[in-house]
C-alpha cells in the first residue's frame, strides 16, 4: 500500500512540475519574444485547465499559483502585462471548475468571463489604493503608448501622407474611445479565449480519459433570441445625449457582436461540414474571416439574422448546448 501511495504521489509531483515548466516556458516566450509570445500566451489557460482536470482542485491549483509567483518575482512590479498573465491563469482554472459542473456552453463561458472580469477590476482597484496611482491615468498612458507604436509602424509602411495625416489627427479621439472601451475589450478577450480553450482542450481531455462536458454539436449553436433586443436597446443608447450612456451602449454593442460572431462561425462551420469542404480551403476561409473586416461583419450578420431566417433550418428541434 505504501509503495502504491509513493508512486501515486511521485506521479502527481511529476505532473505538477511538468505543468509549471510548460507554463513557465510560455511565460518566458511572452516576455522575450513579443510577437510570437503574445500568440503563445493566449494558450496559457489550456495547461492550467488540463492539469486542474487531471490532478483535482487541491493539487491542480499549485500550478497556476507557482506560475503566478514566478511572474511576480521576475516582473518586480505590477503592470498591465502582469495583470494579463494573472487573468489567463485564473481563466484556465475557473473554466476547469465550471466544466466539472457540466453546465451549458453559454453558462460556462458567461460565468468564467464574469469571474475573471470582476477579479481584474478588483485587482486594479486594490493596486490603485495601495500604490496611490490613478488607474484611469495608467490605462490612458498604456493605450497612448500602444497607439504611438502603431503610428510608428504606419509611418514605416508605404502609406500615403494624407492617410497618415488623417490617422494622426484622429489619435486623440481613438485614445478617448479605446480607454472607455476597455471593459468591453476585456470581456471580448475572455469570451474569445474561453471558447477557443474549450474547443482545443476537448481532444486532450478525451484522449487522457478525463471528463469533458457534453456541450453538444457547437456547429448547431445559436445566440439566444433575446440578445437581438439587447442589440436594439444598445443602439438606441448611442443617440442618448449623455456621453457616459453612449459609451455604455458602445461597450454593450461590441460584446453582443462578439457573441453573434460565434453564432455566425457556427453557421459557417455547419455548411463547411455539410458541403465536405476540404481542410485546406477551410483554413484559408477562416483566415480570411479573421483578416478581412468586411467578411467578419458578414459572419456577424449571419449570426444576428439567424434568429429570423434560421439558416441551418434547425427549427424547433435545434440542439441545445
């Protein structure tokens, strides 16, 4: 019995060390290879989710906590990047907790995004109170610096002078809107990462014989009908005289459009499978959706108007996810 216990403990320790090493490597990539690292960092929740599902809550929490300690030690000071990493670690752990409850895909993502969002707000408020720094001013500086970097990239490209002049003059207005759009951007980011992680972790969990919720066929997923009225209400807020109300409406519209985007992607995936579109062609078209704003808007439109036109002809027997 003791021998079995020893090997069982050793196996868990090996898994924990492996998980910490994987996440540490991803964090190092994020720190030292900005472009590639940013892409890699989006997948940080996956190993957190996997090892939480494999080891359980008590042992699984050691991995994100250890990674967090490493982040705080090497960062030496709290920054937006530190908060970004903390958010991803928390998201992976929370997703695993919620997936164990076998909730619907809507509730799993909604609860995960809500928990992470309010945790981030709480961290920012605590940091502001303890450091005496103005969080709003820090966010404005962060956005301004990134806009300056973007402007520098535009200037290095072969963009006509008149276009650069227009962009340069619009920078202040862009900064004003982006700072006030941070709540929506944070929620949108969490929705996107949550949905991606849930899709990518499925073969990993099932391959290891671990529990994965029955979300149904996601290609049949559609946005709840009542969200159409939320969009209409949010659009009406844009005509309100008060700027604060307008910003609230704008934030809501962007969040809702993200939800309808996933509904639109489900429609696209449904027809890809129905028409047996080759994988290479699918990859090209998905890339096109991500790069071309017009195609992106069309996909969002599919998700929005599906409420009335039922593009997949699912009718009353549409599978719930």
